[in-house]
């Protein structure tokens, strides 16, 4: 357990002391940091600290609440919010204009791909733009929910899979090899992510 990140240890202790309240905490954290908490919880699932369905539902709910908040901000405040606070969230008028152009051609595709790719670095501007151009809320939440089902499942599965490999290998050399593979995958995944982000910003 000492090898787990500090946040993972804290979640374990909090969950032990507050069996149900921990899921409310996961909902709140997932609103802001869904991907990272999903990976960590995938590891904790493999170690047997939590049950799959409550974790899965809490992560889904938290991320979707975040989507609803950004949709509302875009629909209610739009350009005034961008002018006052856009720089804090990397939201620009140019980004909204590009996203609006994409939305007019492929509403559902843009929302779905943004969700399963974590927005290629501009998830918030995607969600806000959906509100600003008044994408029907029912359609918005349905597409996001479908994407969230896949995205949350993938992240939990990734955390579970790699922790399972690490646990089942019973020698030091094997554990070092698995760690090296994970580091390499993260590195090349980050490079690929940056490439996709650059291409998306030039659309």
C-alpha cells in the first residue's frame, strides 16, 4: 500500500471511515479531475478496496454534472464569461468560433469525440460552445452520457489492467519491466495527444 500515491491512500482511509460518503466525494472530485481519479480508482478496484458499480456510477455522475455546469455557463453567460474568466480556463473567442464552425457541421460527433478524448485539451470550450449555440439539452446530455460510458470504463479498465500486471508478476525484474512499459506508453501517449491537439487547434 505504501507504493500507492498519497491520494490513493487517503481515499482508502476515508472510504474505510465513511463507507457511503466516499462515493459523494468521488462525484465531487470527478467534476474537476475525472480522468486521474478514474485511473487511481481502477487500481484500487483491483486491490479490492471498492466495488465496481458504485465507483462507475459515481465517476459517471460527477463528470456529467461538470458537463451540465459548463453547458449552463455557456448558455447563460457566454461571451461575458469568456471576457472575464476565459484566460483562467484557456477559453478564447477564437476557440469558440472554431468550435462553433465544427458544431454546425457535426454536433454529435464533436461532442462524442471530445468526451472520449478528454477534449484534446479543449473540453471546456467544447462544452461551453454547446451551451452558447443552444444545442438541445436532451441531445447534449445523451451524447455526453454515451461517450462517458466508454471513457469512464476505459480509464477504470486501464488502471485495473496495469495494476493487475504489476501485482501478478512476482519478481523485481518483472515489476521494473512493467513500470518501464507504463512510462513509455505514457510518454508516447502524451506526444500523440499533443500532436492531435495541435491539429485540432488548426481546424
